[in-house]
C-alpha cells in the first residue's frame, strides 16, 4: 500500500482535532488548563498541516512514472 494516502488522512484528522481544540476555548481565558488546551490545539493543528504536506510529497515522489522511450524511429 502506498504511504502517501494514509499520511494525508492522518494529517487531515490532526488538523481537524487542532481546530476543534483551538476554537472550542474562548479567547481571553485566564485558567491555565484552558490556555494549555488552546495551545495544544494550535500545536496539533500546525503539526497536522505539516504531516498532510509530507503525505502529499510522499505521494508525488512515489508515483509511478512511465518509462522513458528512447526509440525515436519514425
């Protein structure tokens, strides 16, 4: 199985979890636990974007390329 698609899916899930964690906490919270959850959401979201990009690059690198045809006879 190609590694690109699962990595892209994992990155999208991480990004979604990061969005939920970040936007579920109101802006300006003073409770340290809620601020930590919001910061963790930011971190997971950014990591998800990076993992998704890595998955796209893996997919593009491992894509089967057609062989080069060196016979140019007409």
